[in-house]
């Protein structure tokens, strides 16, 4: 219970703009869950902490936690949560470095994440909310992706993305 409460406190502190307090709460949450056999809760805490760390620029720590959470969720069969971890990992840019041999169609990691979400039919506002970035950032990445992929509309996006292998599929 203490781990869950600390995770919730971490969220609240992050939303309130107190990153030091949020980091402390998430760290407490990770320590409280360590050693207990609660893999789903541990993965949820790792995901929440990883998301927070990625947004505060601590990409390496974030990627380590997100990768651990993704493995736990996949083992448990919690596919939606595992997909969220994969999206966060890709957005960090570090997961892509581990997959250097995979073709990304000339897109950066962030452009590919944004383009795949747009290709699934999400609006710019929905993509921004899911990745916790501004709508302008989504527009910037989509514009770059369109140029690199040689397309001019969202209609062409899904077809063009189908040509790029998805290592998570």
C-alpha cells in the first residue's frame, strides 16, 4: 500500500511542478515495492517513474525502468501496459539506439512514434496528450516525418508506414 501511495504522490508532485518532491516520492515507491512479489504493481511503478524521468530529461534512468516494466507487463500478458512502455521507450530515443539495425525510414525515434500514432488515426491533440508534449511539437514531428517519407497527407501516412518494419509488432 505504501508503494501505491508513494506512486500517487509522485504523480501529484510532478503535476504540481515540484520535480524534486516527485523524484523523492517515486524513489520511495520503488524502494517500498522492491522485494515484494507484486509484479504488476512493480511494473506500474516502474512505468510511472520512467515516464516522469523521461519528461525531466533523465532518459537513461527512464529507459532502464521502462524496459523493466515492459518485460514485466509482457510476462503478465498486460499488453496495453506493455504497449505504453514501448511508446515511452521509443519517445525517449534510447530504445531506438538499441535497435540500430532496424530501418526507421530515415525518421528520428520521436518522428516515428508520432507518425505511427497519427497513422493509427489519432488527432494531433490526442497524440500530444498521450506523449505529454505540446500540439506544436506533434505538428513539428509530423511535418518532418511527411518530408522524410515523401508524403503530403495523413492518408498516405499509414501506407508509407506499413513499408517500415515495426520491431514491436
